[in-house]
């Protein structure tokens, strides 16, 4: 299987994927929409090809995604895993990769979609939050859910601590789901 990761940020989830030898050897491309993002250096260091684009320099989302699609095709990429890619996927990629674009989101969807999901949950004072891995559709964090894991809020906990606990769940859950989807590994999620 040939995988690509789309990310815009620090890349801690990318790192977590790279810890798994089989996943690491399947990742053939990192797509990044933020020139200078820390995840780019991480990919380069691990020898993963990068495609870094500035969406603003394209006349439309379609033109932007066409360039990405051509690259994915040339590398025969079969799966797209979003890991902190802060942009909606458009029709061009959705139509070519139906059922093969997956996202991870730091809340128990449908609660707290969109940006700063950890902060949203923290401020809402809910008793629990967590992590969701789901198929991507045209909406914002709306596609069919593949896996979810909840964690309880700890009274008095700082938001930063909550973030650390959520990320620990992400870094375990996402590689497991990726293995299940791409390697038919039947392991407890
Ligand atoms: C993660 O919390 C992920 O769930 C969200 O964006 C964050 C990316 O973090 N979609 P990182 O760049 O992988 O550290």
C-alpha cells in the first residue's frame, strides 16, 4: 500500500506514524499547505518526499488540488491520511479518493468540530472528550466515524495537560487505524 500524509503543522502525528516500521515504509509523500511548517523538516529528515504548496498562489481550490492529484498519481498513492491539515478537501481529491481519505480530530465527534477542538471542549466544561478518526467528506469533520476513544476530564487540569493526554491517544489510535485499513491487521483499536 502507498500512503500520503497531509499536514499543516508540527507533525506529532506524522512522527507517531513514522515510529511504526511498516507504516513508515508505506508513506511515500507528505503534502503540506504551509511553507515553513515543522512537519516538512520531519519528513525530509526521514527521507519522505514532500510537496509543499501555497494555496494562495493558485487561482482556485480546483487548480491547487489538481497539482496535488497529479503528484499523488505519479507516485501511485492509494490512501490520504490527514494529520492536522487545516483545510477542507475539495471535489477534485474527494472524487478520486472516495473512501480513501481519513482524518483525525481531537474531540468525540460530532461534538466540537472545527478549529481548537481541545480548547472548545475544555471551555465547555464537558465531563469527557477524546479523539475521533473518520472518513473525510465535503463537510468540516463530518464523515463516517471509524474509531473513537474517550478520555475523562480531570478537574482542575490545565488545558495544556489535557492537550498532552489527547495527543497521547492520537499517537496510539491513528497508527492502529492506519494499520487496520491498509494492512488488514485485526488488532484491538
Ligand atoms: C491533531 O490534534 C489533530 O487531531 C488535528 O490537528 C492536530 C495536529 O497535530 N487535526 P500535529 O501536527 O500532528 O502535532
